[in-house]
C-alpha cells in the first residue's frame, strides 16, 4: 500500500504539474481595475510592472471587465504603468507587495495622447478587499527596529493580533492562536518547512533577523493552499540582492552591569545574574549581472556567558546528621551547605548556574532572471551551536547541547502566459541535536558500593560505557535539589526532510466574472535517526528525607538495551482553490485539499507496539512478546505468533483527511456615511484543518522491549514499604509482579514499561471560523474587529492504559503507596503510556486592531484580544502521572477546563517612529551640522504588553492518594466562595487552607484542572536609536539602545502549586529573565523579567 500511495502521488504531480499544499509560495499579488473618467471599464489596457530593486518586468492586459492581476510577485516595491491608445499613460510608484497579500491598485485613465503621463498616488495596502483569511505581515523596517532580545525573529509572532504566549516548558512553536496548541503551528522559511518533525516545533536556531524581508502570520481560515496545521501559518521570507549594493555590519552588546537584579535575588540577598553577550555579524547584497543575477549573504555570531540565579533546598546540618546509610552518606558530598535563609521557607541555597552559548549562522541567496518568463532562486542557510548549562548544584549534573540545522531551497518560476504561471520548488532541511551530560565520565561505582566494598551490580561504570556514565538521578520529595541530571539524558537525533512541489496559477475569465485558480500536489520524505539513552544510569525516588537517610528507596528504574532507531515516512497532499470575483466588490474564496498522512516505518523493524487485549507485538515479525514469571531479567522474555497481521509500521495510515474551505470578502457600497467610499471590508470564513501525527509518538515504539528494556521497582503497601539501594540497582529481577509473595520491605518487582500508539491513530482536526469588519479611516489608518472561533477533535493525548482499578474505601487497593499490581488491567507491566486521538478543544475570542501606516516614518499598531480556550488536554507531551496530566484516564470529563495557555485578555502596542526633528522639520530644523548631527536622525520604537494571568492546577506529588498511580493528585476544595488570592504578595499568593491538606483517598479531588489563575504581566520594551549620515545619505552609522522592561516592573510567575512543597501557595520566582540560555531559545516569548539593556552599533548602506 505504501508503494501504491507514493506512485499515486508522483502521477498526480506529473498530471497537474502544480502543488504547494501547506508550503505555500512566499509571494503576493497585485489586482485592480482600469476605468475612464465616466466610470466605464476599459479592456485591453497594457500594464507594465517593474521591480524598483531589480528592474524585472512583467506585462499583462485588462480583460473585458477592465480587470487585471499580477501573480506570484516577490515581496518588494514596484512601479506600475498603464497605456492605451487614446488615453494618457498612468504611472503608480511605490506599490508595496507583501507575503500572501493582494495589493489593490485601481486606475482612472484620462483621454489624451499616450505620450502624456499622469502620476497616480500609491494606495496603502491597509485594506484587504479580497481575503477572508485573518493575517498580519511585519515588514523589514519594523523587523529591523523592534526591540528583540537575542534578535530572535520568531519572537515577532507575538506581535500578531490574537497571539498568546504558551506556558513555559510546553513543546512547540512557543505561542497559540485561536485555541490551537502551539504544536499545531506551521513554520515556513522561503516556502519550505522550518519545522522539527519530531515534535512539530519551529526550528528557531537560525539567527537571520538581518536577512528577513517579511514575517507573515495567518491566524484564522487560510485558503486551501495551506494545511497540516490547525494553528498559525507562519511564513518567513529572506532578502534578495538588488541592482544596488546594500548591507550592514553590526554588533549588539549585553552586560549584566547594566541590568537590574531579579526580585527574589534582592529579597533573598543573592547575587545578580552575570551575563556577557556579544552578537555580531554582517550582511551584503547586490548585483552579479545587472538586471539579471543578484546575491545576498549574511552571517551572525552569538557568544553568551550567562550564569542564572537559582534557589533550591539542600539538607541542613541537622538533616545531614540523620544520615546513617553509607551510600547516602557518600552522596552528601554532592549537596553544598546552605548559604541563605528565609523565614517560613525551606529555600536555603542560592547559586549562579553557569551557562554558555556559542553559535554561528550563515545564509546565502542567489536570484537569476533568465528572461521575463523565467526566474530561478536558490537559498542555503546553516546553523551550528554549542550550549553548556551547569547543574543547579555546583558539583555534577550539567548538560551540553550541540545542534546543527541546515535549510536549502531551489525555486524556478515560469510564465507561460500573463495568466498562466508555474512554480517548481525543491527543499531540504536538517535538524541535528546531541544532548549529553557534563558529568559523563564520572564513575558512579566509586560511590555505590556494598558492604563488601565492591561496586553494586547494575551501576554503570565509566569504563563500561562513557556516554551513559555519570551520577544516577536521585530525587527526594520535599523540595530538595535533585542529584544527577534529568533522566532523559543523553539523547540525540538527526531529522531530514526532502520536498518536491510545484505551483500552478491560472486566471480564467468566465463570462462576466473572473476566476483565479491554484492547484497542485506536494510530496515529501521525512526520515530520522535517534537515540534516547535516558535512564541508563538509573533513577531513584525517596518519599522523604528520613527514607533517604536510612537508604530506603521508594521507586527505582533502569533502562538497558539499545535505543537507536531509524524511521521514515512519505506523506503527500493535493489541493485546489478558486478566488472567484463575483462582483468587483464581492470575492468568494473556496477550495478543497486532501492530506495523506503516511505511517512511520522503522527501517530496522526494531520496534514494538502495545495492543490492548493482545499485548506487545513486534513490528515486522508480528510476534507477541510474553514474560515468563519464573525467570528474571531479559531472559524472562519469550515470543508467540500474533493471531492477526499488524501493519508493518504499527500504526495504520490516515487516508480520509479531506479539508474544505470557504470564505467571502465584501465591500459594501451602501450607507457611505457608515462604510465610506470603498473603505470597508466585511469578511467571513470557515475551514476544516488537520494536524499531522507527531513523528515522536510512533517513533517511541522503538524504545520498547525487547530492544530496550526499562525495569521499574516500586515498594508495596506492606511495611516498611521501601527497599535498600542494593535492591534498587538489581536489574536481574522478575519482570512480573510478585506482590503477595515478597518479604516485608522488598519491592514488588522490576516491571516493564511501554510507549505505545493507538494502531488506528487519526489526525486531529479542527473546525475554524471567523467573522470580521475592517474599516479604513483616511489613507493611512484602519481599524478592525474580528470574531475567531474553533472546535478541535481527536487531539493527541498520552494516557495511561494501565491505570489501576480502584474501589473507594478499600485500603488494600490503593493508599499512599503505589497500587497493588494485581489491580492493574495489565499486571505484567508497569507504565503503558499510549498516544490516542481522544482530546477535544473549544475556543471563542474577539480581536480588536488599529493600525497606522504613516507617510512620515510613523508606524503604530495596537490590538486587544478577549477570549476563552477550553480543552481536556493542552499538550500531547504531558503524560499521565505528571503535573497537568490526566488524573483519571477513564474519565476525561474531569479534565475539561481552561487550556493551560488560556490567557483571557492580552493587549499589545507596537510602534516605530522617526522623530520629526532636525533639517526638514519644524523642530530644530537647522540645516547645519548641529541640526543634522544632534537633533536629526532620531528614531524610537517599542513593544508594550499587558496581559492577564495564566492558569494553574494544585496537586500533591508526595504520594498516590487517588490510587490511579498518578502521584500528582489534586486536592479537594474545602473553602467557600472563590479562592482568595493576592498575586501581588509573593508570600501569600493564595490561601492554602482553601484546599484539603492532602488529596482524597481513592478518587480525584474536586479542585479541577486549570481553574485558578496566576499574576498578569505588564511589560514595556523600548528602543532609542540615533542615525548619523556619513559620506553619502546611503551610508549611515546607527547607535542604538534597547531597554527590555524599561520600568523594571516585577512580573511574578504562578505560585507553587505542589502541596508537598513547603512553599505551597507562595510565589518563589518571577517571569523569565528574557535571556536565552539554551540554543534556539526564543527569549522574548517568556520576556517580562528584570530590566535589561542592550547596546548596539550598526553600519548600514
């Protein structure tokens, strides 16, 4: 079937010779009507469009309706000339074309000689007469002047009307629109994928802000040309060379000496973050052959050393004195002594966690015009970086990341006729990530020794495996700092995406109307190599300090075997759409697309899926994996033949993703006192959109037994319910439960875990709809009011298939320990997380926007959104048994509530203003060196953000009270009325007494998911720049200062929501410090921290 679908895709590609699917072309268009002085339309008018940058020419003629269109135009500024015998020629200069926008230019020709010329003023593109899509475009001037910390261009997405920042830590693109998950956003770079296909997040590594021409975001009801994502469609277009040489040389400097200290650093008497950052680079573009061949190149280096302030809990002298176990005693050396105290708090250690980031990004782009009918573009971008972050504690536990990203595209555009165009594109992208622990090489066998002085069996010695060596992950409940590194290290992957597609556009006049068709097919190959050696060193959990002091473990886990996996997939999509100009003031947009979501195929067939009612089934061999309870370790595994044939991928492909879209744009010509003279657009739209199944979910089947084996040991409910270190390290244990047979104090056994995918996993889909009114008030100002709504179905969700059956009131079936294994649906196994398509969402919101695009160097935009997003899961990456995860997998109704990104209100104001002072202005307009150098050339810009708080969920991670094996149970609400909150008082953010002291036994608490909201955010980012002209007006030197959170307003994070933490109900941190500390971090997406200042100098020409 796979081969058949591939052959079908290729045949369709040859038949239609056109495609763009989601990877829509990064182009715009011009449309208009030619009329005479009486208002009658004129056919046969010759229109010539010329690029002011490259002199590239395109010619069309008006049809019988007097209408014309220029298609597939690169974002740039053009001049337009209209000629017809018997009429004066008309010229329009400075016609701006933007990505995915239609610029309207209507012409009125005067009777006279064609040799006579009439200059027509360019029309502002503020009004979008033909579109039902809600979108926003940020041009190169705004991009270059916005205060962007770390100059990360993806931060521009949050300037888009209606965009909301995601919760920190949620994987994805970093922002949400119209109720869609951040993983549902689509990112395009020059028309090809800029997505990490493993987790559907943006490849934010590229530092190419100086190379970005335009940044466009569609937020609701895109045309059929776009798909494979329910959220925002983000398109980034890079600059091209022109007939004039142009470029820049720059350096941006950050130093903590200029920055304010964090609120809690001051409060606890800590040390301010130390930061030294240098960002420097250059760009250069121009002609190779005038009017024919052009180049543009850029390079940027990033160097940052940034220890960050961290506060945590370490054992006190009294707690250290309690330790009697020799191994626990040996581990005390890795916890430093306390260096701080805070009344009523257990936080007693503050440190600067060392972090450094070094990376380089290069880009080159070539454009060549073979003729007026053929244009070729090639672009290559590459990023290489290294980021090292120390552990919270000074000893061991740091991490290192060495990513590499590459992206290349080759595009050829051919014009058959002025109304028939074809575009062919080939794209390639690669993302390579390698994360390791900095204590790799530390020999844990020197610490974990038995009474005989020999290393405990199962300890990974450095001499055995250098990559996976190091201190195990050791966690003690009660807020103590973790020893070792998170148990998902080390890991790495290389993902490649190859794309072949083509775009066909045809303008076809039918009768008294005009149709603009686009259609095509797009084929791609996605492949990856991955390893995930997390937990090879082992993980140990202690319920409290007393247990650790005695060396009595509550749970432990180890991974053995191989996690190396190779996978690939072959999705394709086809679409057709029509923009139907029913009348000159009424446009209908409709179309349909089909997406084939190919299954993921393990190249080496070393993967296992878990099927309810059957068990683990090996892909390829179709064998069922069984466990012999009389044997121990890997030798306990044996196989039998499955009674049916499972797909070789383990997941059946999704073949019915048909997505219609329809929209309307109408310019009313009645009640002109209200709607103006062609100054109002009323638009509405509806579409069905699909997400792709994340490659990460099916690919995780390659981490399952027998290829990779995790054995978990959990203490039973018998007293004392704990086991010693030596038992925890023993990996040669029974793989089935021996509950009821073990002696008191021994574990229930090493139980096998699985990551599974529903074999019939379907693509999530959304119904998206909008209605809006846009009104132009004068030539340069427009306001807009839009309703946006969506309903999502079959959203991806990780649930625990092995949730135990619980009987309320029976202490033998649950309690404050892990449930007895005999009450699990699959008692031979431990964790059985399965990706299923069972979540839903609903969103309604209003977006109000005002935009001023002035003629005197002034740009202003303000927008406000009020909305409500509800779902029963906000992210696929939060499994059961984690904060925010599903509390009861058999009752998802308990999860329905606000999305974790449900920020009800948000307002953003952006501006770029050339200060009207100096020569040519009334203020200080002296045409002399003082007027020029002192008062002239000033520019200010900024971003002001005000938003309400994000939701949080109280929980208790100290034990499994509900019996559902979650260990993140929610308490009951015992207070009356609403929760008493004071988000301005960090020591009493909310009343802990509003909730029961511990969660209820045998059921889920009544406090609900995401029902409570933390503090809001107020942030002012401001830029002041001074431009000095040098030898010529084209060559200028700019000095600039960026102030992030200029008023140093403290924005608190959400309060501590863990009841087992002594700081429950208190706020112990402020919002992110607006510092990118890891490779690819988009700093501004979590901005609002203490004030920081960035200085820069730029030479521009």
